[in-house]
């Protein structure tokens, strides 16, 4: 399981790095494979990736279930 966690943390870190790069870009567009395109859709996809990673990592966190029976 620790390999899964490490992979998810790596993906999350890479996505955050790409977000930082995009936000540091002065213009509203980026060049990908020689084509200029707006970076807003890419930013949204990267944010979704980070959110997915956060949800997956939360699944690995220990948790406690409390219940109370009726008497």
C-alpha cells in the first residue's frame, strides 16, 4: 500500500508544480507542441488532479468509527 501512497503523492506534487508554473506565466496562453492555447482549462484539470489525490490519500488515513447502542 505504501507504493500507492507514494505514487499518489508524486502525482500530487507534480500537478502542484505545474500549477505553480502556470500561475507564474505572465500571459493568458501557453505553447504546447507549437500551438498556443489558453492555460485556464489546463489549470482546472490540474486542480481536479490535486483534489483526486487528496481524496485518495484520505482513504489511506486511519479512522475511527464510534457508535452507541440504545439501552
